[in-house]
C-alpha cells in the first residue's frame, strides 16, 4: 500500500511536470451505474430531510447547521494564504455558536447567510465563473439555492486546485527528476523485498535493442548505409527509445516508460501517419510522373484530404481506410491534370495508381519500408545530435509533412529527455552489464 501510494504521488507529480495543460477535471459517475444511483439517492435524502426540517413549525435547524458548517469549510478551502481579512470575515459572520443561539431563539435568518455566502463566492471566483455565481441570486427557495451553492463551490475548489498547480509547476519541474527517481527507488526496494525484479521488462527492452546494435543489420536500413555504429551506451539507449515508435504489442511495456505509455502511443500513431502520408505522396508522384511533378498545390491538397480521411483512424486500421484514400487521390490527381492542361489518366493508369496507393499501407510494401527507414533514421539522428549542433537534414520525401515531423520530434525528444534524467542511473547499470557481456562474447 505504501508503494502504491508512492507511485500515485510520483505519477501525479510527473503528469503536472510533463503536461503543461494538466488540469483537475470534475468527474461524475456514468448514467445507470450503481455509483450514480447511490450518489443520487443519498443527495436526494439529504435535501429532502433539510426541506422537511425547515418546514416544521417551529423550524428544525439541525440539518441547516451541518450545512452551514460545510459551506464555511468549503469557502475557507478556496482562500489563498494572503486572504487573512476575508478568512476573518467568514469566521465572524458564519459563527456557528452564534447561529445555534439564533436557531434556539427562533431568530435565524437562513436567507441572510445564503446571501453572504453568494456575495463571498462572487468576490473569490474566477471571472469565468461570474455567470454561474450570478445565477445563484435568481434562486429564491432556500433548499434549491443551497443545492446550487454546493455545486458551484465544488467548481470554485477545482479552480483553486488548478490555480495552485499552475503556481507550483515551475517548482515541481525543478524537483521532479530527483523526486520521481527517489519514489521509483522506494518502489524497487519494496519489490525486491518481496522477491520481485522491478526492472524485469526494462531489462528485456534494453537487451532486445542491444542485440540490434550488436547486429547492425537489425537497425533501420538507412543506419546501415554508413559505418556500423559503435555499441556506446547512448547509442544503445536511443535505439531502445526508437522502438516505442514501432512497438510490438506482444511485448510488455518497460516499467521505466509506463508513466508516459499513453504519450508514447500517441507519438507512435503520429509516426505511422507520417510514414503512410509520405508513402502515398511518393507513389502518387512516381506513378503519375512529369505532369504533376511541379504542382506543389496538389501535394498540399492531397495531404489535407489524407488527413481528413485518416482523422481518428488507428494506425492498425489504416488498411481499411485505403480504398477511400485511393479514390480521393485519384480524384485530386485527375482534377489537377485537367486544370493544368494535361490529359486525364487512362483507365489502366487509374487502376495502377489506385493499386499502388492502397498497397502502400502494408508494412511489407517496398515504399513503406523505405519511408519508415528514413523516418526512423532521421529521428534517431535527431535525438542523438549534440546540443551544439542542432541541425538535422529533413529526410527525402517528407517535405510535405515537415511541420508535423518537427512536432513529433520535439514531443518525442522532450519525453525521452525527462525519462533519461529520471531513469538514467538504472539504464546505465543495465547497459553496462550488457556491454560487458557483448565484449566478453566477442573476445572469446
């Protein structure tokens, strides 16, 4: 339980650090769920009891006292440390001992306190909540009014939590590497005590990629066109990082990458999109040839239409979308040819173009293989480049998707930079052992 709590804290700190748009969102149980039914039943029972108690003669304020105490606590939760005067005002006005005396004397004006609470909420809320608070003034019945007060107070508390996150994010970013590493070390120690290797799948991942480095033919084709890379720790780790962009889902994700798994999967999807779109453009221009060679507008149009068709389609479902892709490509090409004074493609060339476009989604298609190799080699060079030499030439065939490629590389580089900083000490030990094994095997 301690380990789970530590991982939860580590995951939250990590999310705040790497996700600049992270916000706490209000969650509601789904319609028809038992949780939703229980919640609705309990809330209805509370408000019905309050309505019944206030409707007695004389009114019974016992439920109302509990309600005001909760309202007071909620108001204090949305105050900042510097709100000393406001805090004092809330304590002075919502004086539970005084309110109880008023209730006993029959002089308690519940509406007066409701008005004070709404006025205080109006002072403390963010501008985006002004309309929500203003609507509270339109409610005259006391029970519906306090129902809405509680609902809006929950929103204000959420706003304050998100504001606090914004304020502490720079501090967390400074401390997160050491914090995450310490928490992970605590988790490893807990697992070690129970006889579990907390880095089993991380070792498997690095060993699998060490074999690629030790056997250059296993690396992307473009990498083998130059001298075989030296099996340095940095090269090996970058090769391992590259695998997440072509992940085999039969392999279990490394423990050291788990907190960013969903982000890596998103980048994986984007990388596959880059490969497919650039491959379609390449076979289209190669198949049609000279008549469209210099028409840059067509390339932009094709890219946009491909994006529209593939929007929301998972990379492993690309094959199913290819008939629509080929139909759209053929339509755009024919239109462009006629517009620029060329003859439309004859039926046999139409069939050839459609076949080439539809086939290129297959990982075994020669063009797909070439574009994948170029992309992966480019990304590998990008994440391996020295900081003082940031220039990396755009791979051939990717000019139409240069902006998307730049975004993918930047997002990927930021993720692995943080990951390397946190888990580098663990990677170093594992990689050092793998290199020693390799040197021993080579020497014998």
